């Protein structure tokens, strides 16, 4: 079985967010997929099986299966549209988050994602301990999003992983208004066995929604300021869903020496 390594939300190798993508004839045992995700030790390993209509897509971190992942969806679309259906421009994935459609336009891959209700919650001392600086606001959707005064606070923070584990929420995100983009963010996911997610597409469904309302825009450009870094373009759709777009680049194709 082939495994593709694709860097998502970037046009340069060794930046953005790397994902492993495995296209299979049939499903392997869940334990085997989990072991391969642990072996890869990337934020996500994606597993794909062709169905009558579209493809079934599942995502695994080194610690668990997740219900939504942006960068591994982008990487999966890159693999399908370049190596399996090169004449197609659109691919549909059946996932735990419903049907996700990805459309290729030149170098961009536009993903159609569901949105989540955002509710402001109190800023706590635990949040300050986790990030080393006190947020000015916190909102909770699928993830916990902490808002800070400045881009530098987000870029320079050194989070306390043990303190992050005490914060309620599936993923912890930090975000602030940017200087050359609409917002700058970082994403920390210790509960998913990911210390810092280099570029988190699913988090930007919520980050973009927040900043669109704050800035009075229907579209924003975002930068995730991890060590690798990556760019995302987000637009609110008329049907209330969110499109998240980015580029991707192939890094490696390997052949697994073991069967799952």
C-alpha cells in the first residue's frame, strides 16, 4: 500500500502542516490504523477507501481518531485529484463531519466545512497559566479559542503543556489580529497527543468566523505562526458553511513494508 506525505497550506516543502495519506482498497482494523498513525507521529494520518459515490475519509492523530481535520482533508484531496482522478476538479469525502467537498482551482484547494456556534466564556487563571499571558477574551465552539492583544504575544508565547491539559476543550487555539494578514494564530492540542499543530484548518473554521464578525468581513486571510507556518484563505458561504482554501505540495511517496 502506498503512503503519501503532503505538506498542506503551503507551496514550499517542509513548511505548512504535513499529513500522511493512505488510499486503501478496503478498511484495515482500527487498531492497525492507529498504530500506523503513531508510527508516523504526524498531526494526522488520513485513511481513504473508495465508495460508490466519492470516498470515505477518516483521520487519526498519534492518540485518537478525530471528527474533523482540515489539513489532512486538503492533503487527501491533493492525492486523489493528482494521482487517482487527475481529470477531476472536485472530490467528495464522507466523514464523521458529514460530506466534505473539495474543489481544485489551479493551485488552490477549496474545502467546504460546517460551522459551529461560538459562545463567549469567562477568561480564567488556568488559561493565563497555560499560555503565559492572559487572554483578553475566550470563545468556545468545537474548540476553545483564546484572543490576545497582539500578534507578538501569540508568536512568542511558550505554552505550558501540562497546564493546557487542564483547560476544557478538544483543542486549544490562540489568536490575535495580524499586521499583514487579518489574523495570526497558533494551535495546541495536547489532549490529542499533538503538542502544537503546525497549521490547523478545522480550527480556522471558528477562528475565521470570529474575526469575520469582529472585522465586518465575509472573507479573511490567516497565518498560523508555528515553526513551520502556513497560510489559509477563509470565506463565509451563503449557506452558512465556511470555505477554507490553501495550497499543498508533495514531499514523499512510500510503499508500506507491512500489511495493515
